[in-house]
């Protein structure tokens, strides 16, 4: 559970690091399942190698391993979504009703793990009341050398910020102008194995490449208050609308239109 000082910090800075939500045998199992999902998907030739597109000057040799909807591949990750310590902590931030939006895993390989330009999650799935948050579970340590998350504290209070437009008229990749929001000037948020970093979808965040000889493993869980309606139908996923805590006062009417029956697909947005 978060204390009053941590809750105040979240509202001031737009992010918080919570320790002790996962550990012991459960954390070991979640890491094993993380590795097993990657192994199975690679054997099935799934397209899970990715990188954030755009002209933000990233080394083209870098890459990530990413896939959505871990709970569709592993019961251990379904159980993790309703872990009481986790759900209770999220409820302290967004209120007692906690609804799943989507999940996504990221593996940053040693020495070649790609970074992320600074961005807000808001453009991908805007909502009326901006209750959407991300909770990043760390299955490994994430040091500065490993490309830990980094933030511009307090940036969530600026609201949605216009994204960068490539001079050549290329596709919108929803990151911010690197000249205005360089990764190098962001505040690093190193984390230990088992830590969870929670942040608003309006908080500007990103990460540097993994230059260490260790693999960085994280799982992102995107969550919202179910009464907060999406303004677009973008980003459907398996299990979207699942209640992890409390109740849905709208009875699921604005969930992703029967998302449990949507075909699985890989989306392009890293986080």
C-alpha cells in the first residue's frame, strides 16, 4: 500500500515507484512464464521483434522483444492481474473500481535493447477524464545502464502535448519532439526486481537503450476507472473491460465492443 507521502508524490510528479507488491515464488513464476511466452512465440514465428519507428536518431541495430495480452498465454499472469496487493495499490491512485485496458511485455536484450523516445500514452487511447494509468512490473532490475524508465516530473499537469511531425511527412508515431523533450534530460527511475512503477498516461516518459550485459524484463499493465469513457475506439485488446477491483457502474457498455472475441494481434505502440 502507498502512504500519504507517496500518493502526494504521484499527484505532484505524475509517477511513483511502489515496492513489495510482487516477490518470492510468485515473482519467480512470473519471470519463468515471461521467458516461456517469448520462447513459444518465437518458435511459432510470431512477429515480436520490434522498435519504435520514426526519425528520432536511434541506432538501427537496436531492437526489443514485445507482445500483448500475457494473460491470454499464461494463467500465472491472469492471477497476477488480480493480486490483492497490486489491485489495492492501483485503487489508491484511480479509485476503488479498477478496470483492465491491456497488457504488454517488453524485453530489452543485453547491449542491443532499444530505447523509447519521450512520449505520452494519451494519443493512443484518449479518455474523457484521464484516469488511465500504466503499472510497469519489473521482473529484473532496471538500472540506468539497462535503460530504466525516465520521466519529466509534473509533465502530466500540462495535459495532452502535440506530438512530433516528421519533416518528410512520414507516419505519426506519437512521440514528442526530441529537441524539446530529450531523453538525456529526463529524471531516471531505476527499479529493483519486483518493483512496480505507476504513472499517468499524461506523464511524459521514455527510456534509453540497454547498454549493459543483462536483460531488462518488464510487463506493462494499462488500467482505468471504468466510468472514464474512451473518446476513440482505438487499441482494442483481449480482456479489455475486465474488472480487477470493484465494479463497473456502466456495465461494460464502453468496453472494446466484445474485445474478448477479437482476434489476437500485435499493436505497434511500445511503452
